[in-house]
């Protein structure tokens, strides 16, 4: 597990290790305990605080969490308005928030780019929003045919908005891919700015094998060409990855040490670990593939203004998770922070502040949003009493209130997954903080049904200081 170093604060490490070690076989317990090693220095002590769940929309046919993008106080989320992303499509749908993602309303359908199979938008450094839309995807059943699948002239489109996504200027986009590399199977979010270039990952198919490439545009996103091959399925297998999918979903981000870092999906189970590779020359060449100790679909790297690099990924029965690289270089990664255990694999991520993310997740015909705050832990005070007497009824936690509390912090601790989740890993959760001093929290749509949990509670005062911890008895959820 080289390069996988836990950055959870000491109090979480101590309590979580005791809980997990007491319930698992010896070899697994030792591995888990070792993963809670804390880096030396205060900069390594980071925590992820999650707000209570917000539902963006509920409707049939949602296959992912969409792609949120932030523009000032306005947040947009674009999601497919169809049950699958190949073949016929009704286009995209949208949700809009005017208060930073706290409340949402249904937006326009088939907008701003009409009849797209997939679409996302990124906020550029000049404040504009750049949307990239995919109208055509190749047939996966024909990916090994001798004759390549040629994209039609209207396969891709871009939209530019200068007013936070209220109005858009639409233009056609093209991607030139050399035949020896293959043909573009799918461009992928997110677009990265580098000097005068825009960079975007994609994966390609051909009879010679599947590849992950880095695309570049010198004209603001209208014309794209292949800058480099990031890695190939063959190289990933040779590095030890269990590549079991042609959907080599990838993500690229700058790092604080001036490099580019790419993560690539290899499959759909906990055995199909993500693969990483790095570039020190602006994406022209890439290091050999390296297998990471965690798995997931649709990985998303985002570098925050506080210089923390984040990775978000998910599996249908193995949680939506966030990992942190405390120094932003991406060489060492924290243990997981589970955001939700009831989610599909395709989650969306948007930067909403210096140390803030918004994560959108799909589950049972709806899209939920989670606001994340990533910072060092707050000061503790013995002058503030801990909450107590936790109870659960119909998926709602309640506890004895603390008079001086302005909010509460609740950390689920998964002790034993239920019978429906035999392959689900026992991993640490992020801390959930209530928005006010109401002593209750709904977790029914966040935790695993039929599973055994304990809960750690703290009170938070008006200064942001936290109380000692109260740990509940184990309960069946």
C-alpha cells in the first residue's frame, strides 16, 4: 500500500481502529490498523465535514449524479434524461440552485446543448462557463471491428456562457484522432486550463486495444487533437491492474508540484483498482502506470485553492468516497472518507469554495447533493458537554441536546455490513455536521440497511469549538 497514508485526525484513527479490529479477522484487522498511520506535522491532519443530504430532483430514468458546476452563488447540474448513454436519447436535463446549492429547482430540459447523450460544464479562469456536449457515441459491440467507427460532423458541441449559465453561445466542436491510436470512444470531464491550452482526457477504441489519451485545444475548445497517450489497457494489465472494462474513465488534474496527475478506472468491483500515472512536461509524456490500493468508477480529481488535492469515486455497493492528498502533490493519499453508502457509481463533483466541494450522487431515481468542507480539525474544549442518549427510529437519529450547542457532529462507524452487502468494505465515514442545533439527523438514505453501526457525537459551539466525544452503543440500522 505504498503511497497510501492515512491523514485522518488522531481521535478518529484511535476510535475507528478499535471498532474495526474488534470485529474482523486478524489479518484484515492489521491491514486496517496500519492504514490509519498519521503523517507527521499538522498539515497532515485534515477532516472532511459533510452537510446533511439535499435532494436535487426525483424522477425516473436517472443513471448518474450529473455534472454540477459552480458560478458564484449559482450552481447548475446537468444530467442525462434517459436510461442509458448509448443509442437513442432524449437529451439532457438540469437542476439549478441560486443559493450555493442549499435548495434546488428543476431547470430546462434538452438545454443548453440540444439532443446530447452527455454534457458537462466547467468554470474557466476568466469566469466563463464552457460546456462540452456529446451527441454521438460509438457502438461498444463494434469496438473490435476492423473498420473504425467514424464520428459524424455533429458528434460534439460546445457552449460558452458569460452570465453564470443563463445564456449560451453554441458552436460545433471537432476532435482529430490519428488512426494508429484508434477513434475517440468518449471525451471525459473535466477540462483543465494550462497556459494557452485547454486539456481534456478521453479514451479510445481500436482493434489494437483500448487507450487513454489527453486531448488539447488551442482555440477555446472548438478544435481538439491528441496531445499524448496517457496509458493503455495493456500497460495497465502489465502493471498489475485487473482491467475488466472498455470504459477506461479517466481524470486529469494539475498538482501543487507543477505536474499533471491522471487516474484511470479499470473495472467495476473492489478488485479492479484505479491506476495512476504522472506527467512532468505538461502532458506530453507520462510515467508508467501504477496500481492504487482503492477501486471505483468515474474517478474525479479536483485541486482546491487551499492546495488539497481530492479524489472522489464510487461503486454501487462500496460507497461514494473521497480521498485527500494533503500537500496537493498526489503522491500520498489519505484513508477514505465515505460520503454516502447508497449511491451508484457515477457521481459528479464541483468546486464551490477555497476548501469546499459539492458531490452529487444517484440513487433510486433521484440525485442527492452533499456539501463537503475540507480543513484541519477545529479546537476541542472541555467547557462544552458532549451529546448523549442517542436513539434511532425509522432512520432518524436523535439525542439529548446540549444547551450551548450551535450544531452537532455525527460520525457513523460501520461495524458489520448487512447480508445484502457481502462485498462492501468497512471504511471510515466523513463527519456529518448539522446546520443548526436541532438534535436530530436523518440518515435513512445514506447508510446501509440491515447493517450494524455505532455513532460518535460531538457538540459544536458558536466559536466552532467541539466537545469531547460521545460514542453510542451499536445499533442495527
